[in-house]
C-alpha cells in the first residue's frame, strides 16, 4: 500500500507505511530509532522483511514526475511503461529470491 500511495513522491513510502501501522491518518515524524524498531517488530517485521523493503525501495517504478519526464522525452507511453515495469519486475524477483533464501535458512 505504501509503495502504491507513494507513487507521487517515492520519499513518502516509509512514512505512509508507518502511518498505516499507527492508524494516525496523518504523516508523523519519529525521532528515535528505537521507537521505529518497536513499531516494526510489533507488526511482525523480520530481517527478511526489512531487506526486501530496502531492495524494493531501490528497485520499483519511478515516481510520477519521472514517469511524466520519460513520456515527454521519449514521446511514447510504451517506453514509459517499460521504464516502470522493468525495475518493478526485477525488484519483485529479487524480493522473491531473498524470501526463498530466508525460508531455506529457517527465518
């Protein structure tokens, strides 16, 4: 949900995830790392979840402004769709591989 709602600006993905976990209805600022750690652990995060979130944050569709720029520069929705699909598919595949390794390791 955080990645989909963060399409306008990718930097708000994690705050959206935290907002959903805390059910606040607004973006909040957490100043202490221990508080964030507690929130994530309370919501069943493991090291595999954290690594997959990091990987998918790096490997998913670009923000809306970038997509519009790609469309403007290439003049084609086809290249824009490819620019969105390629990193997203690679991110999903990497996350599946990480989950499989975590499963094999018994995590």
